[in-house]
C-alpha cells in the first residue's frame, strides 16, 4: 500500500468515524482529518515535483512575437510611435 493510498484510507475512515460517533463526545478527529488532508497535499505536491515537465513545443519559424534579427529589443520605442 502506497503512502498516498494509506492517507486516502485514513481520511475515509476518519470521515466515517465522524458520522457514527456521538456528537456530544469531544475528540480530536477534526484535527486528525486536517493533518491527513495536509499530508495528502504534501504527497501530491511531491509527486508533481518528481514528474518530468512536459516537453516544450517547437518554436514556429515565423514567430511574430520575436524581435527581428539585429533589432535592438532593449531600445525604447520612437517618440512618435514609429509613424511619420
């Protein structure tokens, strides 16, 4: 049984316990449930971080968003907006 399935099973059982318990009794099941959900989130985040990122799509040959070769991308635009 993996850690993720153990946490999921614990959450399921804690919810079931909360349904059948006497409402007048004080217990720490809410805190245990919160801790289990936190652990589930940590395991999901660790699994997402361990997964390799999806491959980047190749850049289009005529990418309109890229500056033209030789263009100074750091230069400010002309004061007249480039129109004359």
